[in-house]
């Protein structure tokens, strides 16, 4: 079972992003993001990748772990770190 809808909302709020800010960053509407968070509708795969990239969380973690029990510090430990070329 996917944890996606609850994880999206939790991680976004813990990181201090509004729905509009995240939606704008990944080129979707705020209402689409709200549907993903609240209704359990799932985004297209390319949209999911864009959301996860913006949140710096892997798709695998976003789909399989229950991140709602993570506080900000714990979420920051699982965020991908930028790589230096």
C-alpha cells in the first residue's frame, strides 16, 4: 500500500512549503496537488518524480515508508544531498 498522499502533505508542511509553492515549483496546479494529498489520487510518474526531486526525497522512500512519523530533523536525514561534480 502506498503512503504517497499522506507523505506528500506531511513532508511538504514539515519543510514549510505551501501547496501553491510546491505546485508552482513542479508546474502543476495547486488543486492537482491538493487532490494528490487529500483524495488519494496519484500523480503521473513524471509529476511524481518532479515532486520528489523538489522535496529531495527518493520516489521509493516516498511510496513505501510512512513518513508521517518523521519530524523535520528525521526528514532532513533522508533527503538526498546535492552531489558535487
